[in-house]
C-alpha cells in the first residue's frame, strides 16, 4: 500500500498528488490518503469514480480523514488509458483578472492560484497563457503564480502579458515572467486556438 499525507493542502493539490502517485505506481493496488476536510474526500471520491477505482473514507479524528483507494481489473485499464482520452488539440488559456469568479476577494484569488497550479500538472499543456486587464498582476505581482508560470515557461508554454495593461497598472517594470504583447496579437491568438478562460 502506498500512502500520502495531504494534511494542510487545499484543493486541487490532494487530487493532483494522488493522481500522480497512482500514475507513478502502476503495479500498486491500494492507496491511502490523509486529508483534513470533507471537500477533499469528496473530490478524491469523484476522481476515483472517473478512474473506476473503489474508494472509501473515514473520519479518524477531528480534522483528519483517511481516504482508501483500491484498484480492480477495470480500473487498472482505465488508469493506463487515461492519457489517451485527453483531447490533444492545441489550446490557449486567457486570463483577464487576478481572481476567479465573484465572491470573497481573498478566496477568489486563491481559486485562481489553484487553477494556475493545476494547469502546471496537466498532461496536455496549453500552447500559450495570455494575461490582460487585471490578469497582468499574476505575471508581475503575485509570487505564487509567478513561480508556477515560470514552471510552465520552462516546459515550453509561452507566457504573454498585455503591454497596455501592464502600463495602466504601472507594472511594466515589474514583469517577472514571460513577454509583453499587444491586443492585436492577442486577438490573432484567440481566434486561432481553442481558448480556456477561467475568469
């Protein structure tokens, strides 16, 4: 049995680390994951269902839950074929804000940080990630996202920030990752690729 401690790790990290553990140990049948909230147990159960892995969870004590996963013949095939099911068409990600959705400001910002981290763990990475309007704060003023975006850049993903937007927010000199582009180029890119926009 392989075990992983995800206590203190927020969504989507427990799911990402569990999927990675399963993928890196194809011969292993049983896995145990420790998490500290019910949402994580639910997300892991959904992931297990997608992979046709048997799952169960139990509360060990206040704030600690154990999620148990067990492969069967069908799930072993599902895990091995998972990469083949992903759409391999090229895509770009366009981000226009420094938060994801409406609601509590800090929470909305952490959601978008989680989205960008999850992006670094995808089997199929985007061709480009484009930032405009308040999205440029993520390439110039947010240490968490800058680190993840540098990781994407090292993997060959082009990181582009709108120069007019950087200038408007007085961030041009603070750009920490990627290159400056213009709205004409952004339009060209968005009409040429399938586009994912989280905000």
